[in-house]
């Protein structure tokens, strides 16, 4: 490379001269894994998009690092005794980026937009909402069709993000081209697959907590390249690094890592009743599924694949979650027990077809599982599929066992109800058990967490016996930043909240 | 006249072999290709570890006396995976080209031999295929067929087909004007007989050269598809899929990316040198 | 001349039509449901149905194709399923990126490849010739993506000289733009440089052994004048023609390089679109690449015909 200007100093000097010393001082450059889709909270569906909204759009409520619901635009709230209505009191000192004031009317506009915009993807999240009325200039009352305890958690995500009614009215479905919210940063520009730039909003209600002038989000899909950019100073902070990057992060004295167990899970979906491919011993006999599960060493999986960053798991919620059923801790691997169960089911060796996404990490993980269950008597045939194909096959029931990730939700309902209830929207296993349906439907309606937990515990006990889903691990969000960044706090939802984050370089 | 046409070939062949033999570069190419070919064939006989044997306690170990080239993400011996991977990579090159030849040559023959509307239709079709980006076509085909080594080979073969259509067509058009073809036609031979007995043998040399060079590009194409997860599937090794995994461990285990990359480099270079040597040896202009 | 160009353009049109049919057909063969892939974790049946309707996915394939073709003739390449943006806007955004990458790679290849070819030809069978040949063969044989990741590892991670990835428009920040493009264009340029070097060498050898060069030498003209003034001027034509052809291929050939260096150009957009089943995007871009390829072919042919009038009638 000698024929190029090869010293970093010379290049930096040239860069400074060429750009006339821009305001680099307080610019935070964040590496994302994906390019977000359309930047309209009502239409969007990507994880990366939610990270950007965290800076641009405030929500009615927010999450604490312990996944508790805390005030944001709503200062406090109360369910009626029968949980059929919810009253929210709002901040009175908030304006949108375009100067439109935030008040009860704005909330009504936003919830109606989520419910009625043809392009809206929030409709099912707010399905329980009947009417929204202003019961004061800064108070709204939401009447519910049926009791819904998960609604507040929905308001802590995109369904609770408030866009400027004036801007939304004008742009309609094209709001994503120039998003106007009330968050700490205003949208500046976006170049597809390249960058999204936001700038500090001077009139933000909590402006004192914002110590950065400008944030640039850069989608860099390859985690190794994302890390390389962090190390070379191109990025200040890189989100969603791979577990395999951990040794490199630790070896670099300039980098700080944050590992936090996410809300989601990595699991094996067992086709128990989704079409003819479910008519296999592993689909029809729970003992065979139990044997499969027993033969897997989850702790070893976490070590080998995730450098120990993932929590071994056996339920829809990670072991550190308040919703985890502690009566069923993650079992140790038990090959003899697995063999015994198989023998009980009258099987010596069983061939099982397992499909998984064709990424190296998934492939590696499934090869380890293949080797583990082989000792108990399963001959696993692995089939790597491209993402879009796997999704279609899984939803059509064209599989025996399928490896899937779920990103998780703040409310327990979001991680379990739609997957295992008979009519669940993402029930790809075909599992249907009236008792589980009753428990999970009832749990939705209870405002009291302790009583709710009791119902989830009962459902978990059934699911862990019948195993339509074999949960394996709960992955962590791994974030790293350079020494210039301080004040970063990791959250189990993987979002990057910028309050009190500073950047010295 | 048939005597003249068929009688020429052996003399030309021995002359070509003579030239080839005296070219040190061509022999180096042949040696490299031969080395990897032997390695691939002898894989089951060599005293190396099982390429699929995993060891959780020996994950991503640097090269050592026990594992000359180190171990991979599941503790498998990289040396034996390299040897077994040679099979996949060489097969990918050779089979892809065989598919490209088997499809491209007959179509090119038809176009060049019959001319007219057939030629026009085939040529437009070939133009269209050539205008589509090679790798994107291969990616779409491989995604359609499903990720596997065989499907990757089919995808690469079909993507490389237009080159052979065009080459064959051009050669046939040139040969068609020769006297012996006219003669064969005069004695009443059918089209198929003329094509297979008189046209085909005379266009073989440029096809051999192109095939050799296309093996080289096909090996790289297979590696590229495997790099995107669309080629050889785990746990079976191919150099491309080894690279695909290795890119996740670049900073911790750079050797995982080094060996397969070097192997692809050398074997592709071997085929390129061999192709050059064959071109020089078979080029009629220098007779 | 005009007639020749017109004729070539007339031939190119059906070719583009066939390309569009092939790409359309190929994409419809792909397994997987674009709307399901788009929905990801949020599979709301109502939204899925609305999107299917909006993108006419319920129509028979030939109807979908005819709709698409009709829109193209009206100058509308459709909308991206994934980002809701018109495909034309996406192309307008990405084309400059890919063109810059292709141009830089080409410049790089010409600066290295052509002088090396001349040098190798004038010193035929010397050690210089031998080294040039080995280097050129290496350039042809090294897998692009491997060279790319090795360079990132060495130059960006270990030495910290250049950014590992990213892109900046040349008009916004030229220095940074060149910095980010340096490695990718080097990676792409190596194979091109090798091809150009080999062709320059053989073209030069052909000319150098011709009678009039021998005459020029016999007249006592200095070696440099003979090589650059006479021989190269005659050898340059096939090299320029080849460069035009290679440039046409480059626009579609940067797929993996763009993927590795995260350059937001055509290649990356297309691969992502294939994997996400974003039909309109794949369709629009492949058509655009094919058109570019055909234009470069045409330019090559015109160059050839201009310098070689005998060919005009044959073509």
C-alpha cells in the first residue's frame, strides 16, 4: 500500500483541512447491524428502526434497565378497577420538533393514526383499544374493549411513540421521509443503507440530560467490520456485536463492553400439528421431544457458541426475568434420561430433519446440537435455508424442527401468547391446548403482576412438559464503545438511550 | 475429404503436446492442478484426522504439532478439512464447467450451424444472459434451487453457459466455411452427423482452453456463493464455506481464513497457468 | 456510422426485454414469500393481505409482468417493498456510488496494467516479463472477497490507516471519499489490472513484431520513440475496447466487494433485495446494469468500427 498516502496522521490532517474543522466534538457515531426500514413508528418493523426512534421519538412511557415501566411523556397512569379503562396524565412542557404543542389532542391523534392509517402495523398491538378521549388538556382516558394488561408495555414501544399531528397530517403515509416527533433529537437526513443523521433538539423537555449535539447512525451488517470500524475510530459505539468479538474487545484497552441478557429467546420450534410434516414421532410423542431436550447441554452451547454471553434457557422468559418460573430451572444435560425416554417411546434411533438459517453462527450452533443429541439416539439431518425461505417453510408447516429467534417484548404476553395459543398469529408449531389458551388469555387481563405471574407459571409448567417449543438460550446484547464515551447504560430491550451519554472525542 | 479432416487432428495434437511439454509455465500449472487433484482423490487414504470430528475442548486453536493448520470453530482439524474441502472446490470447478459445456456447446452449435432465425433468437438470448451480472444470476439461481453444493454447481454452470454458447457459435461459423464441411454435405450426410463428426472435433481446442480458464472462475464463484451461505453446507467442508465461517473470527483466529484463501488462490492460479499453456500450445496461429 | 449505431440500439432493445423476462421469471421461482419476509416478527394478517394487494402479488405472473412492463414504459420502475421508496430514486442514489467505485477501480487498473503490459512486452522473456506475468496471474487468481477481508484486517484493524468500511460522496468530502474507496477499488482493480496487463502485452507483442516497427527500428529511431510513439499507438485500440467492456462488467461485478466494505452501491442493494425478495428492486437494478453493459459494449464496438472501417459493414 506504499503508493498511497499511507500515514494516518497525514490523512487526518488532510481530512481536517478539507472539511474545515467541522463540529466533530460532540458527534456520536453509532454502528447498527441493519439499515432501518421506513422511519415512521406506525409503519416500521425493524429492530434497527427502533434504535433510531429512541433518539427521535419520545413514547408515552419508557422502560427502566430492569424492564419496569417508567414515565416519559405520561407522568403517571391508572387502570380502572376492572382494567377496562386506562387514564394517562401527560407532561405539559413538551413541544414537537416542528413547534406543535404536545397535549391530550396529540395523543388522541396518534392512537387513532396507529389504528386507522392503512399502512399501520400497530393495529394488532392496540387491538384492545376502544376509544380515546381527552378528559383534560393533559389527560387522556382510554376505554378498552377487553381488559388488557399489556397495553402499557405497548406504549413503551412504537405504539406509544408520538409524532407531530401537524406533520403527520401533511405527510400522510410519507411521514417516514421526514420524521417529526418530540424526542431529544431531530431528524436531519437519511441516505439509504448508508447513514441516518439526527441533531439535538434545543427545546427538548429534558434537554439538560442530552450532552451530545449530533448522532450519526451507520448500518454496517457484518459485526467484524463493525468492530473494525470501532477500533479504527470510525465509530464511537457499536451495537449488537457478536459474542465472538468479545475477546477482541477485551484485548483492546480503548474499548468498553456492555453485555446484557435480552428479552428474547433462541429456540427450536417442533412441528406438532402444523400440516402433514408433523406426523413424525418427534411431532406426535412428547416423550421424544423431552428426550431431544434432555440431550442438549445448554450451558455448553452458551460457552461454545456465545462465549458464555447467552443465558441457557428453557422458558419463553430468561431466568433473570421476573416472569421466569423458578420451579423449573434449566436442567443439566441427561443423556441416559433421554435414552430412557426414547426407549419408553419404543424408539432406538430416530432420524430428525432440522432446518435453520444459513448463517455461520446458526450453522455452528446446530452442528453442536446435532452432535449432542446424536449420543441419545437422534440422527439429525441439518438443512440450512436462506432466511426468506425458512420463514415461508416454517409458517407453512413444511418442517419437522426449525431453529428460530424471537427478539422479545417488554410485556410477558408478547413473548408467549401469539406463539402457543391455538389461534396465535405466529403459532407455527400448530400447538393447541385449551388449558394453555385459557391461562394465557386470562393472564392478559390481569393488572396485578403477582396474580398474572401465577397464571404464566401454570402455563409454563404445561409447556415445559409438552414442549411445542424447545427453548435453548437467551442471547445478550453486546455493545462496545471507545474510551471517549461515558454514561452509556445497556438495556435488556437492546435500545440505545442517549440520556447522559457524553462523547469526549 | 473426411480423411483430410480426420487425418489432420492427430498430427496437430502431437505438435500441441510437444509445445505444451516444452513450456515450463504450463507444466507448473499442470503440477499445481495435479497436486490438488491427487490430494482430493487421496483424501480418504491420507493419515489425517476425521474432518467432521468435533472437539469442544480444542476450539479455534492456533497451528501446532497436533494440528498443523490449527482447528476451527468446532475444534475440527483444519488440515483435514482443507484436504476434504479440495474435493468440494475442485468438483465445483469441474462439474460447473461440465454443465456449462453440456448446455452451452449444443446451443452454440445450433446457432452457428443453422444461422438465420435460430441464430438470431439464440444470440439475443445469449446477449441477455451475458448482460446479467454473473454473480447475481448465480445467487438468484442458487437461492431458487436451495443452498447445497450441487445446486451451487448448477447455478454456476448455467451462469457460465452463455460464454460457451458464444464461443461455440463463433467457432462453428468459421469452420462451417471450410471445404470438408461442404464436402460432407455434398455426400448427403445429415446435420447431426456433420455437427458431431466434422464440426465438433475442429472446435475442441478453443473450448478446452476456455473450459480450463472457466474452471478457475467457477472455483472462485463457488467460494463466493459459499461465502454467502449458498454453497457447500455444514458440516461438510469446502474452502468457500470455511471462509464464510472464518470471517467471524478474523481477529481471534486469522488462520481460519488464511489457509482456505491461499488454497483457492493456488488452485485457481494453477488452472489459469494451465489454461495459458494450453492456449499457447493449441493456438493454430503459431503453428 | 449512424446506421450502424441505430442498428445496434435496435438489437439491444429485445435483449433488454429478454433480460427483464428472465429476471422476472427467475425471481418468481424463488421460494419464500416476500410479504412474509417483510413482515418478519410482526405477522398481522390484515397488513399481509393489504401488501399482497398493493404489490399485485395475487395476480397471475404474466399479469404482474405486463403491469411492470407497462409501468416501465411510462418511466416508473415500481416501489421497493422494503423501504417504500421508488426504485428510480434508489437507483439514482446508488448509481453514483457504484460508478465512482467502478471508475476508481478502472483508473487503478489502467495505471498499473497498461504500463506493466508495455514493459513486459518490450522485455519479453526477461525476468521483468516473468514477474509481471506472475503478478498478473496472482491478480486474476486471488478471490476478491478474501483479499478484501485480509486488507481490512491488516490495513484497518492492525495498522489503522484506512477506514474499514463506509462511503462518503466525492462532492461532500473528497478526501474521505477517496479514503473509503481506496481499498475496495484496489481489491476490484487487481483482477482488472491483471487482465489489462495481459492484453496490453499481447497486443504490443503483435505490433512490435510487425514490419513497420522493424523498419522504424532499422531507421535508427530511439527505442522509446518506437515503443510509445509507434507501437503503443497501434496497440492501444484493443486495450481501450477491452477497458470499455470490462467497465460494463464492473458495474455489476462489485457485488461481494460492496458487501464486504459496506459500500451502499448497486451490488449490495441487489444482494439484499434478492434475499429479501424485493422484486421490483432486483428487477430495476439488473435492468439498469444490463443496459449499462450493453451501452459499454456499443461504445466498444463503435471505437472498434471507427478505427477499423472494414468492420463497419460486417457488423
